[in-house]
């Protein structure tokens, strides 16, 4: 009984915190846009470089096995229906629509989300952000805005990389383990992916990158109280970023691919 | 070379942890497990609900192209219950618990409280780290199971209310396609993910340097390594349960 009450209380508190957090996050993003709609080019380029350097290896290491996985599960499904020629379209569509933008964004959330939020939080708890303000350097424009835009610019590039790795992973399993014809598989993938799919992938991952960097900067910006606060900020940033990515994923899927009965 | 050395040190740490398992503080384990479960429940449910919605919209679009939207229920069971829901749930639980664990232990390390415990003759491994590792290992399958149910439920809601699939046909196809093996595979994966989360989080916290930087870095290393190792372990376990990789 007490357990159930605790669980309900935790759920209620969580829901309330979530709504309050979302509202504060939006206010934060609006103020970043007001202060730094056009961030200074130097810090922006630096952030883009740091972000891509940090994320290339994790994206590769995570997406390769994921591509292999869809090929593995897809092949057993498709062989049971006897429609082997559909494996390449299945893999290519899954990769371009969900796997590449989603997992690229997930890895940016894990890697950059923790790094960016920790960075901004450390600046906050060491009062470096206040020091910037004293020196009349706007930290929203010079610290936060470059990180925000870097996320939006780098995530689509990483999703293209992820798409290549996903198809590679799937190809390795399909050809190496399941005996599919290599050329036919690759041609099937190429034929399936339309320019529209690539455009949708770019849009999706740009939105994800923006959302996750906004969450990371937000949590870092409002960090309080020493090392403990930094830890809390990174933790909340990761969770918030994942949640944000999945929410926007659903909304964007409904807008880009779905027949959204709700919206019409 | 450094990477190899830290893998070795990490394995030694895990072996030491398993050795002190009989002397572990059980009360602390239960307390930590309860707070982990309550703290992570809401976000797990939210994330899997959105994953279910995502999968349903995508599956519907693809199946409609092949002219067989009535197979949606089967697709959700095969893709969602087998792979996507356990993976997303375990990934989300791992990210939340892992970064929280790493940050918590790293904060203790930064504040030299771990050293203080050792000086007082209290072994941190028995009273602090092992309870957390065990709790993460136990809580992850529990939450992932709830997450899978929530994902399946959300798929049903989206399929019937947003996309207009017949509820009877959807649920019949969905439930027909779930095999006990899928549930065993999902729980095993969640167990492995939980053990990884706990051990990586505690390890990176335990070996953190000093200062607020180190706390952020511990959380960062934990989640990134968790995802990389987790993706590989997931592939291997899928091969073990469903075969076909070699």
C-alpha cells in the first residue's frame, strides 16, 4: 500500500517537474535566440569541430552493430515469408528513416549532451559565467549560442555517417552470414533511398541536434552547488535529451510520413 | 595500450565486487533499488511510449506501401517487443542510472569521502558500490519489462486511434506473434544492460579525478561506453537467442 502510494507520488512529482522544466526550457531557448541568433563564427566553428570529433567514433561503434542487427532480424523474418528481395529495401528504409537520425542523435546526446552540460555547469559553479557578464561579454551569445547551433549543424552530418555505417553493418551480415548477393543488396539499398528520404533524415537530425544541445545547455546553465550540481546537470541533460529526441521523433514522423488522422 | 590496461583494471574491479557479494550491505541494496526504480519509472514509461508511437507510425507507412497495413500488429511484436522496446528502455534506464551513479560516486571521490570511508575501516565496495551495482542489475529488467508493456500499449493506442487500424485485428496479430523466447531474450538483455550500467557507473565514479570537471567526465565516459558495449552485447545476445549471425 505504502509502496503504491510512493510510486504514485513519484509519478505525480515527475510529471509536474517535467511540465515545469519544459516551460523553463522554452523560455531559455527564446532568450538564447534573442541574445545570439547569429553566434560569433570562431566559437561556432570550434564547437562544431569539437562535437564532430567527439562523436564520430561512438556513432560508428554503435551504429555498425545496429545495422547488423536489423539485417539479422530482418533476414530471418523475410526468409520465413520467402521474399528475399525485400531485405535491402527493409534495411535501407529502417536505416534512413529511424536508425541513422535517431542513433546519431542518441550518441550526440550521450557524448555531447554530457560533455556540453558538464562544461557549462562547471563554468556556472566556478562563477565563470558571472565573470563573463561582469566583463560585458554576453555568455548566452558567446558560450551557449555556439553550442546550440553546433548541435544543429553537426547532427545531420553525423546522421549521414550513421547511414553509411548502418548499411555497411547490414551488408556485412546479409552478404557474409546469410549469403545474399552483394551487388543486388547494395543496389536495392540505393534504389530504395529517395532524395526525399535523405531530406527528411536531415530535417529530423537537425531538429534532434538543436533539441538535445538546448537541453544540455539549459541544464548546465541552471546548475547549482559545486561538483554535486555538475553531476546532477549531466544526469538530467542526458535523460532530458533522450526524452526530447523521442518526443520530437514521434511528432516529426507523423508530419513527414504518417497519415495523421489526429492533425487533419 | 592504455585502453587495454583500463579494461583489465575494470575486470579486476568487477571480480573484486563479485567476491564481496556475500558480505554486501543488503538493506542499502534494497533502499537504493527502490529509489532507482521510482526515480526512473516515469521517464522509462514516457520514452517507451514515444518509441511505440514512432514505430507504429513508421511501420504503418512502410506496410501501406506494400499494401498490407493489417500486418501492423505483427510488425509491432516482431520489431518492437523483440528489439526496439527493450533496447530503448534499457538504453534510457542505463543513461539515467549510469550517469547518476557515476556522478554520485565521483562526487564522493572528489570530496575525498571514499578515502574517509576507507580510513574508518568501512569498505566502500561492500557498503557503497556493490549495493548500487546489484540494485542497477535488478531494477533494469523490472523497468524494461514495464517499458515493453507500455510501448506495446502505446502502439495499440496510436494504431487504433490515430491510424484507424481495427483494434481486434491489431491485438490478435500482436499477441499471436509474441513468443516466450522474445520475453526471455528481452529480460536477458535488460539484465546484461543493468549489470553493465551499474559496474561502469561505479567504476568511472570510483576512478574519477578531483574537481567538478571529473564528475562530468565520469558521467560522460559511463554513458558513452555503456552505449558502445551495449550495442555489441545486444547484437551477440540477439544471435544467441535467434541465431543466424554465423
